[in-house]
């Protein structure tokens, strides 16, 4: 099957140098977990959730929260922001 999906406006963001580096990082982490015996679906879900939380923690504007800025950003084991 040889399909071409064409250009999508989000491609500039999704395939930017920083996004490609994130994809490479995810690939390395998933490969490591698979080599350690984890299931592909579990490994990809874990790594994806981890990278989402990491990216959001950088992008969050703390001035929009009612929590004092002296408190650290913490994500629980189930990837909930606490």
C-alpha cells in the first residue's frame, strides 16, 4: 500500500525539530521497555503519558493557577496533576 496523505497545517508543529527529538526520545524509551519484557501497548502508553506530562509541565503558565508558585508541580503515579 502506497498512500500519500498530503500536507496538513499541523505538520509544521508536529514535525518541527523539537517534535522530532521528542519522537526519537519516545522511540528509545519504548525500545528499552520492550527489551526489558514490557508489552508494546503498555510501554507506548506509559512513555506517551510521561512525555505528555513532561511537555505540559514546561508549557503551564503558573499565573493561571490559584496555587502559590512556591509549590512544586507534581504528577501522581496515574498521571494526574496534583
